[in-house]
């Protein structure tokens, strides 16, 4: 019996590692997809490779993009500092249209593989406030995906799976631990060092630390200070 296939967007962080484990537990043959898009925290790419191997992805593909060419984000423009205090509104770590770009490439690979499911670790509870992490965005993208692809037109409906959407960060950590995710392999920090050591001050670090604290579990993150 052929296993059902899924493309998993895998950044190398806590959320996407958990999503990969959840998809595997649901019986999917997992094809992990990462992006070297010019992010300042490039150590997450090594983390993604480690996580894909550890969680048994059938294949890990890393696509090269140059989002530094347009900039507009603290993650792709070294002239914009990564904020270390919580601010109101959409933070400068938002990368313009990033999830739309990533999902589009995932959509193409899913068609090539004959996969009808794409998993992405977006969350609308404990998150940074990015507009492309909301349920309305995912619903609209899924509708577009089925209008814009041969698979959708021929009746092979494509689904964007967001199993973390309504989960708190603590619940995500608990679920990942239950499924055997080794979070010491992951990198979440927006300005992690080349060796993956985290700053402990950026928004992503704060959310991650709060997740482990809320779950009552030890945080395996290595901090630079």
C-alpha cells in the first residue's frame, strides 16, 4: 500500500519540527522543504537538515532564494536591527510575502510528487503577529491553489494543513515531546550565531522560552550569553 505523501515546510525551528513529527505520526510520507532566502539566522538551515534526518523525512530539499534583493525585513536587511523588546503592530522581522513565496514553491513540488497535502507551522495564538499566519490567509491560499494548478482543476484537491494554528506554544512543545521531537536540534532565534546559539532576547526566543516554561519542561536551547 502506497503511503500518502505530504510536503512539509521545514525552517529548522520549533514549530516546523513539531509539524513534521505530526505529519509523520498521521501516516504521511514526508518531503521536507527548506529555503535559503538570505536570512541572517542561516544556522536554521543546518537545523532543518538535522531535524529532517532525525524525524525520518523521505527527502529534504533546500531551495535557494534571494529575498535580500528586495529587503524590507530585519531578517533580510542587515541595516535593520532585530528588535529585542516587544513592540506594537507587525514587527520588522516580518519578511514581505514570505509565506506566499514559500507555499507557492511547496505547491509546485507537491504537484510534481503527486502529494495533495502541504503542512506549514503557522500559528495564530502565540506568534509575532505576521499577517501570513492567520486562518483567513491560509483559507484564501488554499482556494487559490486549487484554482491555479492542474491537480486542482483535475479534481485532486490540494489542502494546506496547519495543525498548530490554534495551539499555544506550551501545547506545541508538549505535543512535540510526546512525538519524540529532539528540540535541541532546532534553531528558533532570529539572530542566532553560526553555531546556532540563541540571543535569548528576540521575539522568537521569548516565545520559545515561554513555551517550554508553560509546558513545565526543560528548555534545551543553547544561549550565547
